[in-house]
C-alpha cells in the first residue's frame, strides 16, 4: 500500500515538472512563432493559426 502511494506521489511530481517544462518550451516557441509569422506575413500562415 505504501509503495503504491509512493509511486503515485512520484508520478504527480513528474507530471508537474513535465508541465512546467512544457509551458516554458511552449512560451518560447510562441515567441519564435510570432517572429516567424511577422516575417512570413505575405503567406497564408495566419489561416493555420
């Protein structure tokens, strides 16, 4: 029983760390994406997003 609770707690910690890393990567990706869209405004990239 204690092993199950311990692994469940580790899973929650791993998920929280993964979410933080994902949001950090996603925010930097959005900044780079905005630069890309501003460069390629002539194309129809706005219709994708």
